[in-house]
C-alpha cells in the first residue's frame, strides 16, 4: 500500500494534570452578631440562591422595630395636624382674619414635622434592615461543604459559620511550562479527561493565563472551564488536560504511523 505524504501545519500535544476547582467558594458569615436560633442546612445540603441558611434570635431587634414603627405613626399624626393648622391659617389669612406672622410660624412647624417624619421613616427602614440581617441567605447556588456553628451558639460579626461551594461551572487549573507561554496563541482545542470519568473526553475552553510564573517550577497558571459533563464532576478531584497546538507559520510533511520503522537505537526510518 502506497500513501502520499501530506503537508500540514506543525502540530503538537501537551498533556498536563491539575485539580478541578469551583468558580465560587465562599466562607459565609452573619451580617450581625447574635444567638443562633435556627440552623436550616447542614454539610452536604444543596441550596439555591437566596435560600435562608441560618436565623439568629430577633427578639430585641423586633422590639426596637416596634418602637420605630410607633415613632413613625406619631410623626405621621403630627404632620397631619400641622398640615391642618396651616390650611386653616391660609384660609383665614386670605380673608384678612389671621396675622401673616402666625401663618409663617405654622408653616415652619409643618416643615419641622415633615423632617421628623422623614427621620422616623429612615429609622424604621434601618431597623427593618437590621432585622433582615439576622437571617443568613445563600449568595449563590451550591452545596454546603462545612458547618462550623450550632443552635444556641453566639455568633460574632464576621465569624465564618458555613462554607458554600458552587458545583457549576467547574474550573481546571494546570501549571504550564514557561516555554509554552508564547504558544498559547496557537492553541486550537483542549481535551479534558477527569479521573472520575476515565472513559470520557470532555471539552474545555481557556479562560485565562496568569502571566506570573513560579520561580521554583518555571511554569505559569492556565485556567480552563470544563464545558460539558459538569454534572458528574466534583470540585477537588483530579483531571488532565491535553492542549493541541498548531502553528500556521510552520508546515511539516505528515505520513501514516504504519510507515515509520522504529530501530533499537531509538531512530526512525521511512
């Protein structure tokens, strides 16, 4: 059988190993201090974005909110009464039965009541936000990887209580030798083989290359996003990526592998 050599672009493959990581991995903490009243999730729980995870005791905060609401009601009553007095004075002034100075005083009192009402509204909204901060919600969808508190425990402001990890998308970080940094522009496609799915070839895209090399390993970081098969993969597992390079500025003659004869000294002949 005779095969003709073909002229093709110079291609090369580079196989590298790395670990799958989650794009979002957060240590969640409460936005206020308090006593844990309810713990709604545990390690391994799958949560959605905005789902309540933990609730603190809100007894004191609710009492303060009731006081702010009462102050708001009093401010509304005061404003309504002073509006009535101003309207009454304006009608009497038009009939020249009321002094202009007294009308000005009543208008100033109404402006003061308006300001007090705005202050009361702001105080109520602030206290409502404080009450809402007693509930910790999920900032993104994922799985609870770790729980570090329990019901009845006092939580300080900023203390991590839960670790939330997103399952999709998954990223693959691999160290690439420094001599391949310039060759990244000639990258054609990437294949990923996960140790959890040894028989499957997964596709991936290059998200970023970190142009800061490691002085000890003489390598730089390449971050890949696995685009398929993510539902069967887990963060923290190992995988290997095969980089396929092809240079347009260099061509070689390609022959079938069966046409190459390997010699004992390692050389080839055609």
